[in-house]
């Protein structure tokens, strides 16, 4: 029971992000994922074509 009270007290002290902060973080994450995916697509396609030319 004491641990439940401690957990509740700890959650009350947490500084939760605002909706704006969450949206900005989500947007930055999505942009990074899209850029990384495009880079990997380009690298995979280029290397696949180069290997296809060699065989």
C-alpha cells in the first residue's frame, strides 16, 4: 500500500508536457522518420541497381 502512495505522489510531481510540446515532438519525429526512410529507399535502390549491373 505504501508503494502505491509513493507512486501516486511521484506522479503528482511529474512535469507533464503541454499539448503543444507533444505535437512539436511528434512532428519532429515524423520528419526524421520520413527523411530516414527516403534515404534508405534511395540507398537500397541505388545499390540494387549497381549490383544488378555487375551480375
